[in-house]
């Protein structure tokens, strides 16, 4: 994360109606879009509520470690088992 960069979190839209709407919009506006590494650290469930995402991003900013951020903020039942 960069100090002087604004981040927009989430795409509040029903993905069954307009899939990838946030990504399409960001491209149209010429804004860089990135995805959290959810598949790497979570099983089954691929959607997080905004509270979890904010806690995760803040923990990542503090630690610069996505695993630590997911361990801290993701619901325990959704995390992948340790290797």
C-alpha cells in the first residue's frame, strides 16, 4: 500500500446481475483495480463483508503480510487449514 494513494474497497453489487461490474467500471475510468488474495488464504467462501475487508487491509498495512491479515480478520470457519 502506498501512502499517498486512495483505495476504494468493495464492489457493492449483486454479482449475478452484473458480473465484474467494479472491474469494468475501473477500467472505463482508467483506475487501477486489484483483487485481495482471497483464494490463497480462504476455502470455499470467496466473499467477505466490508468490515472484514477493512480490518484485513488495516492489518496488512501494519504488517505487510497477507497471511497475518487474513489470520486476523477472516472468519475462522472460512480459513484454509494450515499446510
